[in-house]
């Protein structure tokens, strides 16, 4: 029997194995020592600031804040052409179209936002409110139920749509 096998069978590792284990443990310890520093880094240090990637997106958000729906639609449409996978842009576009009274276009953009991100809370809230505007309580309640599943703890979007549904029901009962 090979002497190194005899040592292994007796429960003692071969000297080469001991060295390998010590090196592995040392490298693992070194790697773990680096982790705390990495987790303490500010995640915003490397993340681009809002508007840096697309000035049209920032301009669209500013136009929404100013309630300039046409300017918001222009800017956000331009941003959406460059960033076709951004659910937030689609949601803001839906909001601007809804506020300007163009509900069909609002639905199109809310649905696109939900296609890109099925858990997008803002899109669920806003499309639910849009459904109430066209007297489709059933669809609004579907999005309220979706928000209830998505929001593990109470969230503003759920509370806002819940209130809008309650207000709609109160008006309908009169």
C-alpha cells in the first residue's frame, strides 16, 4: 500500500494535502477580507446620475413636473427611441398621454412598460387609474390585485389605486 494512502485511510491528510488546505483557507480568508470593503462602497459612485445617459429623459421628467404634457411627450418619445427597454420611460409616456387626454396612447405605453417589467408598480397604478377613466372597474381591480401581490409591505402605488377604486365605487353608487 502506498504510504500516502495509508495516512489518508488513518484519518490524517498527506503533507501535500495539508499545504493545499492551508493555501485554500488562506485564499478564502483573504477573499472574505475583501468583501466587507466592497459592500461598504457607495453604490451611487459608479451609477450614472439621473439625466446623464439621456438628457431627453430628464427633460421629459421635468416637463411632467411642470405639467407640460406635450413637451413631456416629445422628450420622452425621443428618449424611448434610444432606450427601447426602459419601463420607466414607457410609464412616464403613458402618464403624459393620460394627462393630455390621449387614453389609447396611454394604454399602449403602460402595457409596454408592463411588458418590459411586469412588476412595475407605477405602471400598474397608472393603468388602473386609466381603466377607471374609461369605466372599466374590472381591469382596474386586476391591477390593484397585482399591486397587492407585488407589494409585500404596503406601498404608495397600491394605496393610491385602492383609494381611486374606492372613490370610483362611491361615485357609481350615487
